[in-house]
């Protein structure tokens, strides 16, 4: 069943960008994050280059992404969590992620750490999850062509976001350019004030999202989000190397067996069954 859980989660990540670093907490109020429907939440977990429609070529790099969440509870107790990812991208836009999750719901049953390696090859339109313990490379089903859908989602978000900036709901500030961990980055701060009473809050709530984008790498190198409801989340790209990663990082190892991942569809009336030719899940 662990194979089923992983496939379901990763499919959602690639298609919708719905995975949040606050996986065990209630979702925030329905306010959009700057950066689009697949923006900073994806970057927080190091999946920023892996969502549909974003293939960056000619800008190879490798780095270590560190995501830290700090939350202070009402009794003064503090929850401090870190996720570290090794990230690689080659000149063709292929990406590799090596992530270890600790205590994040489905990713870590019974509270045990869970490591995950994913390879996304936009040239071959393939994505694999590598299971080191079983030497199995699980190939995710190719999603339907959703480029136009993704563009429309982004266009709708941008239109809404620009309107919110224009009417003062969101304040946008240009922070200029500075060097972040060895690369030039452009900074932008977005501030949103949730008026008193909008979500049952007695006083206004100010949410600040600061992000630093590298035009050379075409990715975020730092994001800091402060939200009084959930604490502070910081994403930082460190140990950045601009050289071409080894080609072997983006290929399934020769001693691995490739299996097709289960297609997860809603069974019953109105929902397609799982693919009949899918490999049985690993127990």
C-alpha cells in the first residue's frame, strides 16, 4: 500500500501543486499565495521546477533546499521542523529530487522518516519514483495534455491578483536586487491584511510573503512567509553549484525494475476504475 500512497501524493503534486508544508494542520483561509496556483507552496518542498508548464533549459544547477517551519503555540510551546532536499536540474530541464520527510502524514507512517527520490524528464514526458529498498522505479502515468488548462489557471490567478493589488487588498513592494547564497536575486514582498471579522478574527491579521527570485536559475532561492495563524515558513536554496549534474542522476539505475504506477481514479458510478494494466501495489 505504500506504493499507492506515494503515487497518489506525487500525482497531486505534479498536477495541482496542492502539497503544503503544513500537511498536518488545517488549511489557511482561502487567500491566494503570490506566485500562482503552483507557486511558493511548491517551492517550499523543492518541487518548484516540476509542475506542468515550467521547463527550464540551459540553466543547470545542483543545490540543497532547506525548508523550516516554526510555530509558537498558545501555551508558549514551539514546534520547529525542517525538510532538506537535494535538487538537481540539467541543461535539458530534467530534474531530480531527493527528499526526506519527518512526520508528515502519509509520507511517514507511524512517525517514521520517509525518503523519496523523484526523477522528472520533460523531454521524454516521464516521471519516476525510485524505491531504494525494493530496487523498483515506479513510473507515474503521463497526465493528459493540460498546458492550456495550467495557463488559464495562471492567467485567472494573475488577473485576480493584479486586481487585489490595484484595490489595495494586497500590497506589493519591490525589494530590489541582492545576492542570495551566491546568486543574484530579485526580491518582492507581498502583504495581505485580513480585516477583523472576515474569518471570525477579533483583530486584523497581517500575512507577509517575501520571495527572492533568481533570473539566471529561473527559480526561487529564498521564500519567507509569516502568518500569525501558522507561524513562519522559510525556504532557502543553499550550496548552489552552476555546473552540469551527472547524466546518471536523471536515469533509472540499471539494477532497478520499472513498474507502472497504479492509476488512481474514483471507483463507482461516474468514476473510472484504476488502470487494469497497472502493476499491483507493493505491500
